[in-house]
C-alpha cells in the first residue's frame, strides 16, 4: 500500500459513531454476552496458560519495570514496583486512546500530549475495567510459509491470515481476540521501549482493514507493527489507525511460547481468553497477566 492508501484507512475503518454510551470500550463492544458464553464453552481440559511475561529487573527493560524491597514489620515483608507498561518487555493492554494521530484520539477528541498531566480525558483503561472474556484464535504464520520463524522485518499480509485460518480450520468471527504468531524471539532488556528505529517483523497495513471487516475485538501476537513502517506520516499503522480510527484493543507483548505448545499438543487453535486490567484513572494502559484456558 502507498502512504496515501494507508491514510484513507483512517476514514474507511472509522468506528467513532458505531457505539454510543459504551464507545470508550472501542472494539470490546463487539463482545456480547452470547459471545462470552460461547467462549466459556470452549473449556474442555482444565488447562490454564499464562500469557504474561515475567517481570524482573534482570529480564525487563529498566525503563519499563523496577522493583525494590521496602522495610517491613514484625510479621511481614514489603516491596515496591514501578511499571511503565508500553514497550517491548511488559505484557500490557492498551487503552483505546493510547495512540493519537494529528493530535486526535479515538472518538475525534483533540489532545495535546504534553498537557495530559491528569491522564487521558477519554478512552482510558478504566473503560476496559470490566475485563475481557472472549474466544482467542491463534494464527500461525510460519506454518503458512513453511518456515520455523519469520525473518526480521518481514511483513504479514491478509493472504497470510486467511491461509492461517484455513490451516487451523477456523474462521475469525465478530468479537474474537486474534493472536498472530510470527515465531519472533523474546525481547531482551537491551531493546528499548522508546526506540522505534529498529527492524521488527509485523503486520502490514492491509491487515488493519481485515481486522475491521471481521470486527475483531482484540489484536495480539508476538508481533505488532512492522518497523520501520515505510510511511513517514504513519510510523505505527496498526496502533495509529487501529486505535485512533477503530478503537482497537491491543494486547501487547504476550508470551506465546506456552500457548503455542499447548495448541500443538491439543491440536486446536481456539481457547477461552481472560484479561483483567487495573482500573487506573486516566491510564493509557495496564500491565496484565492474560489467561488462556483450554
């Protein structure tokens, strides 16, 4: 796609008026009680898999996570943690207004990031405070391409997603949480959360329209935006178009290792997904420990 075509996605994928009093939940509005019950019915084996990465000063970017012990008392010990969730080493759920484009957030409100000292005025993580319970679908792109892992800088296209559906014997439906596997290695603390100049495998911009058409509730995977995007005006299309236009809920940096192993063991690609974010007033996101239940 050309940059001009990417820019048209802000109009063609716009959800600003799709919902009314629950609009701050963005695409989580696609998850209805009926869909929650469908997801719960997927549990057959009683197997629970954590998708959250370990938080430790050794394994996390120091700009994203810190931990120290505090003085306790006669009957307990205490500690203190600081988490800046956005980056490449902390598993987190983005609020729909985490990203902005031309100073607008989801819903069209104008914002000036330097002035947001009190937090987001609209679309904060609190709107997702009731959590996420829905069907998760794992799409295995290396299997589609016949390789163990994609290469750094590879771009995932709509054709890959459709082929992955076919191989998995599943169709992504309204309200689903889509997990895209590229086989990327886990990030290390040396990968700065604020350095978007590196080369990373990720989703091509045409997949955004596919997610919009399928009415996907949550996007996740071991890859997010392809870096560099190749579009100076839109450096992070999946985040910027997905969140600003669509209100897309993005679960960043899940640990797909065990999830992939269990799906291989059970020969199934669907599962119950449960996410409970912290209710941070005005928060742009929350560190989470998502659970996949089989």
